[in-house]
C-alpha cells in the first residue's frame, strides 16, 4: 500500500507543485512562448488541453485555495502560489488570457 502525503491525490490533479511553478514561470515569459508551451503539451503529448487550459477548467481560485491549503499543512515552499496566480484570481482573469502589452 502506497503512503501518501496530505492531499497528495487531490494535489496531483488540481494543485501540483508543477502547476505552481508553471504559473510562476508565466510571470517571466512572453505570450508567444506561453502559446508554444500550451501547444507543445497538446500536440506533443496528445492532451486535450495545455496546463493553463486545465487550470481554467478547474478554476484559478480553486487551484489557489488548494495550493494555499497544501502550504499551510506541509509548510513546503513548493506549494507557495505565485504572485501571478494570486493576481489573476483577485482580478477574475482566466489563466489563458495573455498579459497586456507593457
């Protein structure tokens, strides 16, 4: 029998550290690269959506809440939500919407 950490199964689906890193990485990349990453996951792996598309389907607020809960339970900084994700939730913006030109 496998031993799981708190909320590990739910985290794998909804709030993985990988997703936290991905949303943090979005703060530092251009829209073209973001689109390429989305397309790479869809075309290269045959997934129906890229990671941010899945995030939109699950809901950014839900992902943020899961990451915050995981951080509170584990204290592990891998679960620290990015400022980008928190900002998107506060503004009610989808994860797939490109950043405004600066």
